């Protein structure tokens, strides 16, 4: 319809123009030809405009899919300006876009790089962001990026209460909260409120720090101090008690006085032993000790032990058996320290083996280590105590150990000395049958053997 | 439209309250067993005092859920959400009561040395706690699989319970002096076994909520 009107219009316009120019009417045929020609030109023009729009449309529809490519230069007065503007807009957009993605990437990298757990909450207290560190602390979290109430992500009412408080007060706050499953953890949480430029609250950043180990160490330290004071006070109280009795008149009675003094003497000895043990333990622990490993013959050391304990072994009628292989290689160890280890182990064995029993020291090569075992036919150690026996001041039976003059530190010293040699200690025992304590020390290298 | 939004908002809030209550009960169970193992009477007393808050929260949530039914007359899934909520808080409240029962045992046997180191009871406690946690996790995530998985954990708790029972029985037969404490410990094991059962109830409620079907986990 439009085509027909167009043609007709062109035809009439042509006729009029020609009539005006030439002053005469053309033939119908000429008119028709001219009209068609005119129409073709007109059509081509429309087509070109159309093409320009199509081009624009194509590019703009790409934008909808998120791909921003520039419109290629178009040599055209009117469209050229538009295209320029569009290109400028795209450049700007791309710049912003890059800035945003880069910022996001940087933020994510920073968040992932932080070992502590990080959580961001919006002003309603919903979780809007968590980092990898938080998942390392709590395991897989029920969070995918959608804002979620805190209790659905981490179900802990104490944490919720704390964060609510922080959100209401808009103050920096710190609190320690214990989390239970899968393993109980003590976590220090520090929150910082987020505010916008008008000081209005936007949300909250919470940083989670696992301080379980620190708390455990602190507890151990304070327990140790409590233990030490207790151990020191016990002999001191007894010395003081006897002293007071002596002053109150017991001094007059020679026999009683002597007896008291003997007790005081043995208590003083115990105190000295305890302090010596404490000092050597703290030295070994602080690695302040002169640790001088040299190639060492274990046979010699063990023979010395036999001499050292001779009288006590005879007193209790204990047999002492040394079964070290003749070709036992030299070990690389500190002689004084290994003597201390053997003394502590054999001393224990003598203390806890009833008269007539047997103590055996044996050794064997295990790879690049020599394993030494001190075995007795003593009273043995209950299973639940075995894993704690190397702890400082741990005693299976407190009263009995003190009666026998133990400080509660002997095995702790053994453990620390052997660990200084990079070796291992172990215990195997059965109540009523006896115990075996073993430790490993490294074999001295061939080169040193030639000495 | 706004009525619908109000309803959703109120229900979401209540579900959040249920999770808070769950967290409090988880803590109570943990502390109760901890107080027993460490013979910590103060901690036991804290558990006993804390139960008041749990009970208060339960009645409050229940009242608000009932009000929702009365004022909104929900149907289908909306109604199931409310009913499930009521079931869950009922079970949580009972668990809280058992935590108190365990804490009372701590107080009763305070000062006496334990007749044996506790091994299986803490193990039972750990699994029961895990079940409570899993049950609530399943609820949060509408996770039917997780709810069904709890079934196998309950078997473990039942197995440990009979083990504890047999062991304590031998102690009592060997030495009548242990009977008083052994009976108390036996009750503790029983309470933990009940807690695990209530946890499976939560699992069943979750399955009902998601699928609308009944499923018996405690076989």
C-alpha cells in the first residue's frame, strides 16, 4: 500500500518537476521510469539509514548480554556524534566495571588470605559475607551468598547475643566464646561496626580467632605453678612443724630431737632434689642446657649404673640383668644426659619392684636408632595412667610416690632429654606384671666411629 | 498480600527463635556431661539454672505459634511449618530437662571419686550432641537426607547404652558399695539415650515438614 502511494507520489512529483523544467509533458513511459529510479534512490537511502540503526541495535543488544564492545567508527556526520557518545559511554562503563571486578577480586583475595575467620553482617544482623578462614574454623557453613539469619549459619545463642549487642551499641567489642562441636574450641571474636558517611549503621564485621591452644597452654602453666607450690610446700610444712615442736621443748629429749632432725634432713633432701629437678627440667625445656652429643658406648654407661645402684639392688634383693648385644653401635648422644635418663628409669624400677624381682636393661638396633628398654617385674601402671605418666607431677598414686621420695618430675625429665635427642619414649605396662620403659637415641655415623 | 508477608515474617522470626532455643539446649547437654566428667558442681548448677530460660523460651514460642494458627488460619505447608515448630520445641525442652537431670547427678555424686573413669558415657554424649546438631541442621536446610542419616547414629547410642549397662552391672555385682554411684551413672546413660531419641523425633518432624510424609527413624 505504502509502496503504491510512494510510487504514485513520485510519479506526480516527477511530472510536475519535468513540466516546470522542460516546459512540456513527458510521455507516460518516461514518467514511470523516472518514478522507479527515484524510488530506488529513495529506497537505497532508507535502507542505509536502516542499516545504521541495525548496526546500533546489534551492538546495543550485545550489551544486554553483558558484552561491551565499541561501535566501530562510522563515517557519518549525524550518526558519528551519537557513535562517539556511545563509545565514550562504553569506555566509562568498562572502566567502572574493571574497577569493580578488580576491587572484588582484591577483596576476595584479601579475605581468603586472612587466616582468621571473617564474617560481615548487614544492619539487621543477617550474614552477608564469610571467608574461607571461617569455614576452616566451623566446617562447611550453610551459606551461599544470600543474606541469612546468623543462627542458620552458625547456631550459637551466645554469639548471636553478642553480635546483637554490638549492633545495637555500634561500638568495637571483643569477647571469648566457646564453640562445642565437632571439637570444643575457644574463639576470640572482635567486632567492628560499619558506618556510612552520615554515621548511620550499615552493618558489622566480626573477626574470629581460634585461641584454644593459647588457653590450653595458659591453663597448663597455671596448673604447673599450682603443682610446684604444692610440692614445695609439703616438705616445708613438715620441716616447719618439726622445728616448732623442737623449739617448744622437744629439743630437751635427745632421742626425739635426733629423730626429728633426721626427718627434717630427709625432707630437706627432698626439697633439694625437687628444686634440682625443676631447674634441670626448665633448662632442658628452654634449651639452655649444654647439649653436646658425642659418640657414646652404651655398654659402659649401663655398667656404671650397675655400680651406682649396687647397694640398693642388694638391699631389695633385686637381680639386675644387662643384655646388650656386643656389637651394639655407638650412639650419638650426650653422656651426662643419657646417664640421667637411665638413672631416673632404673631408680623408678627399683622403687616400684617388690623384693626378689628382676630388672633388665636391653638394647637393640632399630633402623638408624638404638632402642633401649628398662624392664621390671614391678607393680605396673594402670592403663588410664600410661598416657599421662610423662606429664610433670603426674602420679599414679600421690601418697605412695611421695613416700618413696619421688618428685613427680623424673619421667618428665626423661621425656624432655630424649626429645632433645629427637628420640621417642614409650611405656608398656600391665598392673601386677611389670612395666617396660623404652627410648630411642640416634646411631653415630660411620665417620665418627673411626675415632 | 501484606497479610501474607506478615505471616511469613512472623514465622521466620519464630523459626529463628527455635534455633536459638536449640543452641541453648545443645550447650546445656554439653555442659551437663562436662560437669559430670570433671565433677564440676558450679557448672552443674549453671545448667540447672539455665533450664529456666529454655523453658521460658519454649512457652513463649509455643504461644506465638498458637496465636499464628488462631489469627492466620494457615493451611498445607504453612500449617506444617507451625506444627513442626511446636514438635521441635517440645522435644528440645525435654532434652533440656534431661540435661538438668544429668547435672543433678553431678551434684549428687560430688566429692566421691568416680568408680571408674568415664569412657562410654562421654562417647554417648558426643554422639547425642551430634544428633541434636544434625537434627537442627537438617531443619535449617530442609535436608531430608541428613535427617535420615541420624537413624544410624541412634543405633550407635543404643549400642553404647547396653554396653554401659552391662559394664555397670558387673561393677555392682563385684562390689555393692558401688551400687549407689553406678545406679546414678546408669541413669545418666539412660538420659543420654533418651536425648538421642528426641533428636530422632526432630529428624522425623523435619521429614514431615519437607515431604509431608511420616517416617519412623527410631526402629
